[in-house]
C-alpha cells in the first residue's frame, strides 16, 4: 500500500485513538488503535508515533473530541474526557511543521455526520443530522452539503439542548436537564426509567427536525443499536410539523470520525 497517495485519518477520543489510511471513504490497510493517555504530552507522543507508522502520507485528517476552530486547525474547547493541556497542543501547526503535509482537524461528531453524508446511510442527503447516543450525546449537522459550524465552530452541541426546567438531572456540562442527561446511554443505565427513553430521545429529535427539516437523522453509538426505530419514528412524527425526515442507523459507527475527517480533507485541502 502506497500511503503517500492517501490521507491518514486519526480519531482522538476520550478512551481510544484510531489511525487508518482512507481513500474515498474506504479504509485502506491496517487500523491502529491505542488507549488514550491521560496527559496532553503523552497524547501528542502517541499521535506522533501513530503517524510514523503510516508516513509518508498525502495529508493528515484528525477527528477529535472537543470544539475545533473555523479554520479546522486547532482544538478550541474543553472536551471533558481529555486532559486540559490538550487544547494548547496547537495540533495543526505542530503536525504540519513536523510532517510537511496539510493537516485538517474537525470535531468528531461533525466528521461522523460528514462521513454519513458523503458515503454512509445519508449519502447525498444534502440536509442531514447525525446524532451519537453514547456516553453523552454528540451531534453533527449538515446543511446544504456543508458542516454547520456556527460563529466559532462550536455549533451542533445538541446534547445540551435543555428539555425541562425542573432541575431533576445534572448534566456533565454543569447545567441541569440537558437532553444528554435524559437520552444518553449513561442516563439510560443510571436512571432505569427505560419506558421513557424513546420519549426523551424523540423530544430532542423533534426539536432538531422542526428547526432543520433534514432529509434524514442518522443515529450512531451504543444506544443506536438497541433503539426501537419504529417507536421512535412514531413518537417523533407526533411532535413535528413536517414529518418526512427518515430516522436511520449509522453505517460507519467506530470509524465514522476518521473516515469523515479524511473525506473532508480531500475536499478542503484540494488546493495544497
Ligand atoms: Zn449539558
């Protein structure tokens, strides 16, 4: 495998880091996986070591936990699951200087949504949203074929949509009663009101559909595998104005982030 014609996709999550070369949405060759270290210095060392296994490559595309700036060059927001110093690593600059190739960084949920839009179960759906129902809730929103970034790059933090004023459940973000505190996998296991879970999920999905009217909403993550899609569909349809959005499972799951980042790099870095 000649890596120098391929983009190296990297996924940096709270528990593991994944590396694989990607060509037009397909993983080529081996996938490397490391447990995510607990200091920012060790994370950087691990990234460099991972890249060395594939180098030379055409470009480097990183999907990461945390918010990423509009220029796709650095992590700007706290991730909760990664050490504080991670934000200060200036990953884009550091890797570009070291490996002399273009580097693109995108939020992992945004990258996952882009993967589903370009090559997954939302293929060619110009308006689509991917929701990850895992430990927390992540979201990526595609509007007219582009990732919705917001003013600084922190859009689509859908897990923190407030769904009730009752102050019943504390969220990981410090606020009360975010969607994530009701509809994530963590909430499902912690509160054990399982009959209500689809109800809670449908509330967030309906909010998103009423705002964006996407062609599809893709569900990924551990909870997406146990969700009752028929029930969700029925509950969502009762809450939305225009009930045409399809609710579908994800195609890419664990590799969505690195595949999506690589697909994005192939478009965004084309001028290099
Ligand atoms: Zn929250």
